[in-house]
C-alpha cells in the first residue's frame, strides 16, 4: 500500500483491522492485482469466501442481469431468486423440513440460531473452547476466545465452553436445561483444528439424549470448502440448525440459518437486506457452477494433492483440515514471518496462530498453481526459519 493510501486509511477508518499492507485493485480467477499492479496468487479467497475466485464470468453475468432487473425488495415481498435459492439449499440438506432464514453474515446467522434456541424455553448454551462464531454480542458470547471476548464483558450469561473434541466434558455439562450446542465441523479461525473422528456423531447423540438443538456452524466449512456441502456429512449426522455465510454468496455478502425443527413465528425475526435479489442471484449462479462442474470432487482431489506435497516440506510438522481448508502446522512459531515472506513472493495466505498458516484457495486453482504455491512456500519457510 502506498504511503498516501496508508495515511488515507489511518485517518478515515477505524483501527480495528490495523493498517493493511496491500491495496487491492482487481482480480481474475485465483489471482489479484494491487494498486501498484503487482500480481498475487490468492490462496486465501477473502477468507474461504470467493469459491470461484475473482470475476468469475457466471457470477458477473448473474449479478449484472439481476441489478438491471430488480435489486432490492425488502422482505415484505418475495422474488424468484430467493425462492430458487431456498429450494436449492433445502435440497442440499436432503430434508424437506429444512426452513431457511437469510441474513448478511456469519455472525447474523449464528445470532439467528441463538434467538431460535430461546424459543425452546431453555436458555443454556454450550459452545467450545477456541470456537469462533462472530463479533456481535450474541455471537461473541458463543465465541470461545478470551482475547476477543474480554474487552466487551459482560457478555450473555448461561454460556459454557467445553474443550473442542472432548465428548466426556460435554457429557458432564449437557442437561435438560441446555437449549443448544453450537460447534464447528473444523475450527477455522482457531487454526484449522480438526476434531477426532466420531466427535460430531457423539455430540449428536448427546444432544438427542437431552433433546438439545445441535447447531453446526458451517460458516467457514460450508458450500463445498471441505469437499462436502456443509462440512459435517462425513460423520453421517443431521444437525437441527446449520449456519452459513462466507462461501455462500460467491463473493457477495450473504448468510443463512437453516433449521429443521424449531421455527420463528411471523414477526419474531428479520433482516432488511437478507435475501437481497442480487446476492441471491450470485448464490444461485455459484451453486449452479459448483454442481455443473463437479467442483466438490475437485476440491477433494486438489486438497489431497496439496496436503501430500506440503507435508513433505522441511519445517512442516503437520497439515490438518479437509478439502481446500488446510492448516499448515509449522515446527515453530514463525507463521507470521512465513506469511510475510509469501506476500513478498506474491502469494496470499494468513496466520491464524503463531505456528499455523491457513490456506483456503479458490476452487478454480490449477495443479500448476499448486506447484507454484508449494515451491514458494518452501522458500518462504526456509527464509523464516533461518531468520
Ligand atoms: C467467519 C466466521 C463467522 C463470522 O462470520 P462473519 O460473516 O464475519 O460475521 C462465524 N463462524 C465461523 C465458523 C466463521 O469462520
């Protein structure tokens, strides 16, 4: 970012994100260009969001057509795009009883699940240590990360946190007073932490025992990111609520809360922009592309390939994750340095933990992009370890 842009940022925006190092001007596929016209390989996709990369022709076409036709209706009215999208999502869940509420972000989707859980007449919520569910007071209250919570306390009461992956701890806490258990299939923000096999199944069984709503926060893992539609299907479970955002809008802001049992009554919840026609058109176009070109199989294939290659790099302790959501665990706390070195080599990733690099490339990357990434990653890690 130029000195001038940096000053413009610092003197007009809230400092909550810090000052970014890059000012991005445009994108195409898996590549981004800065305002200095430097070309970057995007291995982060706007944090697991731009599944089809940047400026995908189908998304451009769908959005352009929709903005010319009808751009906003409010929820006093229906429109064709929302009907199509809700029915598509319902089909993907495999259940006719799925009912969708659309909003604009992951935090709002989880906020909606939280409100819905109150309608059970119970108040207690169980979440997991290290979880990330959003930044609004409700979703932050369910977020198991002390540094994010602490400045904003007191948050909502009746919240308990159990270690992620620990069924015994959950069994001790859960009761007929619990309204909802909320859990991510993979803790993305916490550094792509994968629970032991059978964990989600065990959580499901405990929720069934006490008639507790199970919410799967698939905001980061959903819409094909892990090679599955929502990130939990490999355990063969059915949640009571699924929350989505990030990848859902094809790069536009869209969130959804899908519930199978509990439902809001008229007037109990809403969002002015939720299910906006333009955003729904983008999502319909995205789902169309993903299905038509069998992208989920591609995600699985490319993810396996990446994993195999990265694990061989000296200095890598472990590669965890599924599909194209991977956490590269380093043998020391130099993830920030590696991310910086990669940025210098024109590759974008991020470091959610001191020893973890997260990659979430768009599904449109080629095997050539993968080889390029691994080569540059190897060099970056070498430089960071040597420093
Ligand atoms: C990003 C994320 C959220 C919050 O989504 P926003 O759109 O930033 O509000 C919630 N849950 C998970 C698992 C996420 O990764």
